[in-house]
């Protein structure tokens, strides 16, 4: 089954402990900074977290995104710079967390699950987000940066995003993450339809059952990770945090609607995938019954033919015995037996046809 990568500390480790995991290297991490307001826009690639300090004293909205396996020292440094809670930093390091929203005095911390498809496998990647009054810090340990479409909107000044605060940027990030589920579910829906068509056709491959189980496991993985995401967005809507403006709450409701739609699709596809098993079993049983019926008809037709051949194969041809077979000495005995056998065969075929047995 496709699993998310769960990283955790050994039992008994002190809360808030940050330990670099395998592969964590600052050389493999990109730090992308965007600083903007309605009229200004700055975009830079930073080599270290220290370089973002000059932007903290400005009233602009600052978005710092860290992409890649982040070492513990970098996480600690950013946590000290922005006064981030150590338990939240631990959740950033330990991937595979349940989607959630946590409120602090002047910050919000969100964990979102983002599904992506690599070849024919669905992988769940974690996105961690801190939001303050005028900044957002996001972390994504995957190999591909998913936020280029959102940056393009910021560069081109499309929509209202440049004229609003950091809470609207949070909405844009969450909306992009949630909507990643639509193309994946569309692909799964196409796979389900293709399997259904193949099951209803005359040719059913042995690998079809494995394909059905693979789809069911992928849907289970999506449901397990995206169900709590709906709760997280709902908690953000119900909370009365001053970092979320009332106008932004209207847009967050749209995110909530999308989570419900995605979960509805998942449930529908799960039911369809479950019905595919029944169709597969029925199709297999029907094909087996068809094979057995053909074999039974063939065997039934040859039973009297075998009897005739066996009867005249006994060769009791003593001419002095009153119990000898006179047919063995007939001039047309051989073609007569063939005629009897052909007539028997045709008679049984016509009878089976009239009974609609084949």
C-alpha cells in the first residue's frame, strides 16, 4: 500500500527536540522569499535564513518558502528569528503529521496534506505553514516546488492577492494544496471506468484484480489524509483569530467546500471500486459457466457417439453364432454407422439449439 513517510523521534525523547534526518542538507534546500504590497514586489532566492531579516521590519507581506529536506539547525534558527513554538517546529521536522490548525498568541500554525502522483503511485506530502501578522513561512520537504502558479499570480498582480494581507496569501496556499486532489481523483476515476469497461468485455486479464486493489488502497490513503484536512479548515473558520480577517473567511469557506467535494468524490470512487470486485467475480463466474456449458455440450454430444463406436468395436463376428453382429458383414455397414453417428450428432445439436442451450 502507498504510505506517507512517517518520521518520528524515539520514545522518551524530550518535547521540542529537533534532530536532522537522513538526507537533510542545506545545500539541497532552496529558500525563496517574496515581499510585496499593492505597489511593490520583490522576489529573491536566499542562501541562508539570515538574509530575510531586513524584510521583517517592513509593513509589506513577506512569504518565505523553504523547499527540500531542511536540517535541524536551519529550523532552529528560523524558529528563534520568528519566535516559533518548539513543538510546532518539531512537527515540521517529523513528516507524516495529521492535518491540523494550532493557534498561538500572535501566530497560527497549519499542517496540510498535499497529494501528488508520481507515475502510477499517489504520495502524500506534508506542507507546514506559519502565519503572523505580516509574514508567512512555509516548509515543504518534497523534491518539486508546488507553488509556482501562486507566485505567478503575485508577479502578474492578478486578482486581489497583492492588495490584501498575509491571511489572503494563506488562503491562496491552502486553496492550491487542496485543489491538488482534483486532478488525482480525475485520473483515478478514468482508471475505474477503464477497468469497468474491461470487466464488461469478453476479455478479463488476470492483472485486473490487482489493479482494483491498487485503486482501493490509493483511495483509502487519500481518505485517511484528506478527511482531517476538512476538519482543520473548519476549525480555522470557526475560530475567532484576529489574524484572519472577516473578508478572508469568505474565501476560506470556498476551501472548505472544496474539501467536502473531494471527500464526496473519494467516497463515490470507493463505492465504485468496491463494486468492481463484485463485477470481477460475476464476470469470472460467468466466463467459467460459459466454458463449462460448452464442455458439457461437447461431452453430451459425444456420449452416444462413443457408445456406438464402442458397441461396434467389440468385433463379435463369428458367422456360426446366432448372437454375432450381422452388421459387421454388411456391404454398406461402415457408411451406415457413419450415417447413424452424423444423424445423432445433428439431432442433438438441433435439440440443444431449440432449448437455447447454446
